[in-house]
C-alpha cells in the first residue's frame, strides 16, 4: 500500500538530509568546478528526494517502484561523485563520513520501501 504523503516517508526525509549535506559540502569545492562536479553532484542529490516524491504522487504502485529505482540510481551517482571529489582532494575524510552514512541509510531505506511495495 502506498503512503498518503511523501513527506511522511523516512526515505524522503533522510534523502533531503543527504541533499542538504551535499550542498553544504560542495560549497568548499573549487570555483572552477561550479559548472562541473559541483553542479552535477548537487543535481543528482536533489534527484533522490524529488523522484521519491514524484513516484509517491503517481497513480500506481508500479510507477512508484520505477521512481524509487531512479532514486537508487541517483543515490549511487551522488556516492560516486562524492568519492571522486574525495580522491581529487575537494573533501577530506572527516566531512565525508556523515555523507557516506546518509547515503548508506538512504540506500537501505529505499530498498525497504521497494520491498514493502512488492507485498
């Protein structure tokens, strides 16, 4: 059964936290990355909660599941881009830890939500 409001979904709430953390972390990226990695990772981060919300607002459970799958893809994109930023020295280990923890939590929550919709 689909939830009544996307804002009630913990997966949406945590993905909003993740997107906010990504925005905060990318403020320190080099200015020459503004239209490169910074912009790309921010778009991907916004895509995660946006697709959860859009999917929940659709008429069918199948459509919701499709949008949750898209959210998972965007979440993996954020993780990859943040790991690249770390490799490039744009973010250090300490500020990266909470972002990686949120990414893992969102991954688990999305999987749980996808599984609950299958039943």
